[in-house]
């Protein structure tokens, strides 16, 4: 998988999980202590995200980073 495809997949996975948990973009941004605009760009696959930020996002949506990358919901 190339980098662009990976970022897009990751963003879609984050958006899917956030919507499944019924968490708004604003609420997740506050929980993760990141800017809403940056979170939006992450979900759109437009920016590369640090592992620390990704861990925060994954924790609030999936419980842990491993589940974010698995096929589990």
C-alpha cells in the first residue's frame, strides 16, 4: 500500500469508528487535545499523523491502537 492510500484508509477508519461511536468531530478533537481542523484533515487522509496523536484517537474510538489497525469494529 502506498503512503497516500494508507493515509486515506486510516482516515476512513477513524471517521467510521467515530461515527459508529456517535462522537462528533468537535468532541473527539477535545478528547484528544488536537485542533478540530487537524482532525478533519486526518480523517480526509490529507496529513500524516504522529503515532502519539494516533494513539490518542485510537484510544477514544477503539480502545487501543491495535484495534484501529485490525478488522474488528
